C-alpha cells in the first residue's frame, strides 16, 4: 500500500464531518471516548479507503493525515 491513512484520536472531536463526506464509507465514530471526552472517528473499513484525501481536507481539526509510504529498495543487495 503506497499511502498510509492516520487519525490522531486526541485531536478528533467527533463532529462526524469526515464520516459524512467519505465516498467509500470507510469511517465511523468510536464508542470509546478520547482524552478530550469526545467519541473519535476510526477507520472501520480501511481496506476500502482510496486515499482521496477528502476527509483530511474536511476535518476542521486537522486530525487526519495521509502520507506516502516509501517502499524499501533492494539497496542492501547491491
Ligand atoms: S481518504 Fe477518502 S476514502 Fe479514505 S477515509 Fe478519507 S474520505 Fe474516505
Ligand atoms: S472531521 Fe475531524 S474532528 Fe470531525 S470526526 Fe472527522 S477526524 Fe474527527
């Protein structure tokens, strides 16, 4: 997987905006509170994520990040 989707649980205030905008219905709100007393979002169906970044753009608290994962090369064999 060339990209990694991460959610900072302790920044999320459980507003649900990202859940609504995700075109693949990947996200759901947790039933466990975070350190701020909110129910944070999590990836309920990570295998369906297409890394479209819509959730990152929508989040008012910048709690979601998508980073590109650099694959290990075969440099060690050279
Ligand atoms: S990157 Fe796109 S598909 Fe993945 S969780 Fe966010 S909105 Fe949904
Ligand atoms: S939009 Fe941001 S603050 Fe709102 S539920 Fe999603 S991750 Fe949490």
